[in-house]
């Protein structure tokens, strides 16, 4: 037992050791850092050393962006900001935010290198929306740092002898699956790229063939695979030790996966603008540790923009080492809670934030003033162990509204519609929604297995079909 406990402790602090090594390497290789106040070579870095590293990196970034990005050069000039004005991390609040509209309006104005130095271009919209496209440019150096953190994040929850089955979309060169494969190989583990086009049985065949001990994928297809296989195969005896998921996971889903597979379940927070891999959940399952070697985090009041010392607010990131498309005070629209207490895993110098349960652009405000968003329903509906997936639409006109649920289950339970309705009306968190006289009774449609397919969708959304 003692040996097992030691292995757990090593896994739990790996990301912290990785960050400390990055700071020491910076001190050894960058003479500017050695000359920076407090920039020596600490044997055991403290939180103050991490903050000092962030300040050094931030000041270099501001000079770099001011010299090479026309967007930030104009932003600084317009607001009478000089990089030398930023002498503390608190001074970062003097700089205006960058938002998604800025990036979509003209991504080339953020570019800091020539197009010939770009190794990867990612063009995307947010959360499967139809809004304006954004574009992120990465150099070889940027990609190398992304891969390095992916490896460190995987090493936080896996071992070198693990076999990782990657259930992510594949396509263009240097896609997320390719980069994760490189990260897995970097830590000495084995990677199997399975993609998302295989059936659940075919995914299972790969697990058995290669002896996969870790499944990494988007929550929706992994959960679907589990539901389709659980009645046919003994999933708890396959030897899978860890399921690592890329998107929000309701506690009810997590517990269900843990029980069916007899394994640990972790989640990961990612953002394309920040290089895909951003934060991982350690074995304490009490928040996310993020990539503090390359990212600086603020949490702000989404209404006022005021920086919050703790509590719930919008995540705002600054890329400290990005060469292609640096982003300064980039608003993510993701709402999470900053956790000030040290993590139970023992990583005393790492900051962390709680699960991202709300995304501003996915929140729908009803006419009665109440807010609805996917995770509000996830925690309730996934208590139905036969639920595979669901879609949600809101319709209405003239101030009256109705929620339409399309529900897919594993079988033909004749009572499923009534059970869903009972959950909606009796759950304390949801009951007030339907108590208002502006809400019509929800409509519930049950579809057969396979009726809802969201294989590549990382974030569930509520479709707003109201006539305003």
C-alpha cells in the first residue's frame, strides 16, 4: 500500500515539478531573467518565484507585442500605455481587454511573425456557433510548447507504461489528436489515435487489441460509447485505469463512468485560442491546474471587468510565450470559480479554478429574467442512467416560452417521458423555471438509440428559436 501511495503522490505533483523545472531552465538559459529582480535560480521555487517569473514573461510579452503586432501597438498608443509602465502583475489591469470580436475582426493584425514562419493555422468559430471565424497562428516554437504541456498534463494523471486511446477528431495536419499523440509519446507512453468515426464496438476492439489503459476524448462520444457497450460487455474488467475527458462533465456522469469502467475519471479544460490544452484536473478532483509556464490567469466580474481576488467570474488569459498570435487579457466568456486554498494534492505553488459550468454565449435569458444553460440540466437529467444524450430548444412568442427536450435513451422505457418531466418539475434548482406563468409546460420527445449524434461537439448548446 505504501508503494501505491507514493506513486499517487508523484502523479499529483508532477505538473508542479514541471513548472518549477521550466522556471529553473529560464534562469539558466535567459540572461535577462537572471538580471531581473528576484530572477535567480531557486532550488525549490515558491509561489513568489512563480509570480516573479510571470512578471518577467509578461513584460517581455508586452514589448514583443508592441513591436510586432499592429493591433496591440495601436491599442497601447490609443490608451497611452508603454510596456515599461507595467511594473507589477496588478498593473496588468491597466491594459484593456481583448475579446473574441477583436480577434475575429482582423486576426492578421495580431500576427507577430511573417507568414513564412507559421507552422500551423487554426480557423474556427466558438462552441459550434455560426458567428465570425477566428484565426490563430502558431510557429514551430508555439507548437512545441503546446505539445510539452499536453505531455505534462497527461503525465499528471497517467504513467509512462500507459496506453492512451485518443478519441478526438482528426483531419488537418497538427490537429489536436496529432499534438496529443506527440505529447503522450514525449512522456514515454503509447498513443493510439482512434478518431471519432469508429463505432462503439470498433473502439472496444482497439481497446482490447492494444491494451488501452487510458481513454482520452470528448465527453459526449465517450459517454455514448459507454451506454452502447455496457449491456453487452464487462467494461469494468478491461483494465482501463483512467478516462480523461475534454469538456464539462456532470457529477452524475462522472460517477456513472467511474462505476461502469471501474476507473478514475478526470476532466480537462481547453481553449483553441490558448493552444487547446489549458488545464487539467489532478487526482484530488478539486479544480483545474492550468499551464502557468505559458499562461497568466485573471478572473474578472463579467459585468464590470473588475479583477476578482477569489470567487466566481470570467476567465481571462494572457499568453506569456506565444510567438505567432499573442493574446493579452483575452476574455474567454467562460465562468468559473477561483479557488484560493492550496490543492489537497499538495501542489502548494499552483493556482487552480473550478469547473467551467457556464459559458456566457451559451446562456439563454428567458423573458421572466431567469437564465438557463446546458449544465443546469445536465446534473439533473443524467441521473437517468439510461440517458445517452439530449438536445434542448427554447421557443416562444409574445412573452410566452416553452422548453423542448429531445431525449435519447438506451432502450424503450415507456415511462421515460414521465420520468424526465418529474425530474424537471421536482428538482429544486429547476422548479422555479416552471412556476412562472410565462412558461408553458415543457415538451419532451423521446427518440430511439442513435437519434441524437453530437460526436464532435465539445460544448452542448441550447438552440434559441424564439420569435422576438
